[in-house]
C-alpha cells in the first residue's frame, strides 16, 4: 500500500497509536470483568434453564470456550499495541501499521461478537450489580473499537465516509485508508504477498478460487509460522494460543469458501495455441 504525498504521516500514526491504546485499555478492563465472572459461574445461579437441553454443551466446556475467546483478544491486543508502538514515522511504516490494525479487527471480530453476547446477558444470567459493571465496561470497549456512533460487533466495522477525524479504531482505520488515496495495482501480488493476501481474504470471509498447488503453498505458509514460533520459546505459549484459534477459522473457511480449480484449466488458458 502506497501513501500519497500530502498525508501527515507522523500525525496519522500518532492518531492510530492513540486509538489502539484506547482499545487495549478498554478491553483490558472489560475482559478482566468477563474473566472474573466466568471463573465463578454456577449452573444453578447463572445458566438459564432454557439452555439446559440435550444439545447444550457442559458448563465446563462453555466456560472454557469463552475463556479462550478472552485470552485470544488479550493476546491480540498486546501484539497489536507492541507492533504499532514500534512503527516508524514513515510512509511505509504508516501503511504497515494501518494494515496491522485492520488485520487485528478482522481476526478478533468474531471473538468480540461472542463476548458481546455474554455481556448482553444472552448466554448467562448475572446479578444486577455484575450486569451493570460488565455492560458499562463493554460500552467503553465498544466505543473505543467502533466509535461513539458504532452499533457494536454487528456492524462489522462498516462506517460511512467522513471528512473529519472519527473516534474509534475501526472508523479511524477507514478514514486513514481514505486519506491514503488509490492503491497501486500495477503488479499482481505474488510470493509471500499472495499468501498473506489469501489468508487475509479468508479472515474477511471472502470467497475465491485456488488451484491445489496454491492451496498447498498457502497451508504450508501457516505451518511455517508455527515452526518459527516454536523456535522462540520465550513467546511460544502465548503465540501458539493465538495461532491455534486463527488456524481453526482458516481451515474452516478454506473448506467452505475456496473453490478448487484445475491446474489444466490454467495451462489451457495460458497456451499460445488458443
């Protein structure tokens, strides 16, 4: 992504850093409250009787699943804040930071939506004081992510174009992208750019076609990420928790969203005899 001239790179990067910090701080308070509640949840007190049926997973499984979502967002928050804080005040640094922030939103969107359902009192029952505390902290987290006019995870971060600097991380990402102008598409992505592009499209739940060879290269690139993490034992545990959750989503969408096309078709289309 290329930043056009005239963009205040340092000012834009400072805005992004401030927005990311606000999201991280608000999430920290909200997720800590969710975590505390989940760790003390009780079937008799906190589970709606209507949920207790043959298809309802055990309480232990449900709590573990939701705690995993909490951990996932916490790890993603720490990683994003660390990366954005180190971003150099250059055109390339700003472009990379915007891409990282957008990737964060895409990969944490579903976890945020799931935990929003808990906070909205749709999964567990809360005492009045716990409910009030959770919803107040979630309101701050939602505003930090989607802005004061955002409706929460349900809007998938879509915002209208604005001429003034918006509040909220997702509206700010959209605004910064609009300030950058057109992105050059003279060269088709290839190599690692292509692998990253396809991975990102899966996270955005897009549908597209790949050959078997391209699918193999794509999944091998995911395996290489894991191998690289394992080599760094100091960060392996936290990173692997994050990667495991991401891979579950990727493989599910690889199966449902990617249409396999024959290599022979591509060869025929490229043949000079046609």
